[in-house]
């Protein structure tokens, strides 16, 4: 007998180890995927199994999975495969988790005060991915929750007769709070409720190649740090598309910082028509990229680049709750068929922040290489600080703006009100006395290589400047009607330098 054979007969060989399970198919846990059976309990069982093993991929193969709240755990990948849809359950099933109480005074809207009443949510989780070429359809998600608005800050809430089922008001598709190392990639989100994606107090977040076609907010990035949003398409006719915020929802002022938004498209088409390809314009289309309005902490070190706007409002950068917006760079934007305005940079004093000792501030903002065509007659570019706290260090460069025109001589005589404590929206200001650039309460404002023109009759000047300390204009090329001044300079415009701008000769 050979020695090896003899050894094997004496010393038993170790049994082969079972392969470690890393993929957890929800159908193995009872999910049906027929669109009528409630599958969220099975999905959550698969997630729990992955979590107990230290992490893994939860797979949703082709099918329609009717779901209430899905709970995210650490070290988890939710893979929504091609042909798979997570469909939000109707409210009548009470399948969403109840909204958790908000402790203390809520200085923000109820949508930012409650997180658990969501289709997919996680709090204090790390290393989580939602990906795949499938779809998240909000289905029964609602676009608001009036009961929660009444419930917040109500000392009589306990006597309102509110039951747990009353608080199961699902109104967000994906919601994360106080999480780290997050990735959302390749999925499509339809009809996302109040927010298709809401992330609050999260670090190291990437949203890549995501398509959103929804009624209200596309994605809100609130009090987040180290965030990249890339290659996304967001259609949101009734609210904002990509919206950085910095609320007081965490009970502290936290700056949204180190943010990059790149290679994205925003629009305000009729809901659903981005996905079906018809892209039907809607008269009130909002869409847009907007910083604010909630801005207790502010915004720092942010970049927006290589983005398109269509059939929606323009770019808005707003600080109105006592925080600071600084070191913001915007470049390479194209915009067509714009509602109300193209570029809006403002500070105000709504002051939704407790114990404020500072004014809203804004400084070091550069916006360059922008083409805006089909701009509504309301206004073109608005740059407005506070009388007591001017914006500082603002530069507009290489911008070509075409207004639809329509301004009258009466419009040119308008003296715009101060924003003050009002809601920061150009529509609240109304028409401005210039169709191209309106700037007020700014220190060190630079305009270089700016061209503005109009398509129909326009009897307003191209630019209007008031309370500017340090105004430098280089190569300003405006179209102006006969007998209309190219620019109006208020008596409070100081340290004015004009170069290469023949239209401004004799401006005073």
C-alpha cells in the first residue's frame, strides 16, 4: 500500500468549507414580485440576513415589489436588477414606518424633521449602496404631510388624537440621516413623493448616473460633507431638482461643504415625460439647481460644472437663515426656456435659526461660462445682498444671456423692494428695472465678457447697479433699444472702473 494511501486511511481529510453567502435574493425570503403582494417584510428579512453575516448584496431580480418601509443596515448593497421595480405601497396599507417625533422646536419644514416615514431609509448606517438598472417608483408616496406640519411644535400634540397609523405617512423615496460612505448609482426614481432623495448630516456621499422624474424635490443634500453628484438627470416640475440645504434639523448649525455637482441635467417638464421621452413643457416648471432656502449652516467649497437647465428656473444660490455661503465656483452651464430668471444670488434675513448673532453672508462666488437663452421677461441675473451686510467678492465672467424681452418703460421705473424677511424667490420680487443684470448691496463686484440681448421689444436698460462698493466692468456688450440707457448707475455706486465697453460711455 502506498504511503499516501495509508496516511489517508489513518488521518481523515478536512471537510470542504461551505462557500460564504454574499448574495441574498429576496425571493428566497418570500418576496413574490407580482406588484400586489406586500414584499417589504421579505426584503427586510433578506437585509437582516445580510447584516447578520457582516454584510452582502440583497438582490431584487426582475419583478414589481410592492413595499412599505425598507430598512438599510451597515455594509449593504441593494441591487435592483434590470426589470425590477420597488413600488411604494398605497397609504391605506399603513406599510410605512411612523414618523418619529421631532425633539425640540422645528425650525424647518416637516419634510426635513422626520425620516422614518420613507420607502427606503437608514439612520447611522455606514457603507451602503443602492444600485442597479431597475426602478424605484414611489407609487403611493404623498407630496406633503399636513398632519406632520400640525404635529410639529404643537404642545397639544398628545391630545390631538393622533394614532400610530396616522403617522405612517410615506412621503420620501430614499432617506438617509447621519450616515457615512454612501453610493446611489444607475437607478431610476419615479414619483418620489416630497423628496425622491433626502440625505441629512451624511458624509462621503456619491450619487452617480441616477435618473429622477418626480413631482416635487429631486434630491436634497442637507448638512452633508464630501458629496459628489455626477451624470444625473432630474426632472421636477413642481419643486427643485438638485437642492443643497443646511437646515437646523440636527439641532445644530452644520455647513454643507465640499460639494461637487457635475455633468447633470435639470428640467421642469410635466412629470413622467422625461422618462417617456416626450418632455412636455409645463408653464410652472421649477426644476433647477438651488442652494437653499433652508440655510442655517450655509455652504462652503462647492462646485457646479457642466450642467444643463431646460424648461425650468435658473441657478439659485440663497443664504437667508444667518449662515454663510463662500468659496463657490460655477462654470459651464447651458440654459434654455427659463422661467423668471437665469442666475439668482441673494442673502436675506428670514433667520430660521435659534440664537442668531450674525447676518446671512456671502463671499467669494464666481459664475462663469454660462449661456442662457429664452429667459423670461421678469429678470435675467440678480445679485442682491443685505444693506447691512453686502455680498463680497462676486465675479460674473463669460456669460451670454438672451431675454425674451417685453419690458416696458413703466417696468424700467420700478424701484425693487428689499427682500428682508421674505421668502427668497425672484417671483416674490417681481419684475426688475433691468432685463440683463441687476445688482444691489455688493462689495467688489466684477463683470467680464458679458453679452445680453433680447428677442422682442425691451424698454428697460441692460443693467442696473445700486449700492455697489467697488464695481469693475470689462467688455460688457448690451443690446439696448433707441433712447434707452445701457446701464443705470445709482449715486451710491463707488469705485467704478469700466473697460472695453463703449455702450457705457456717457452712462451717467
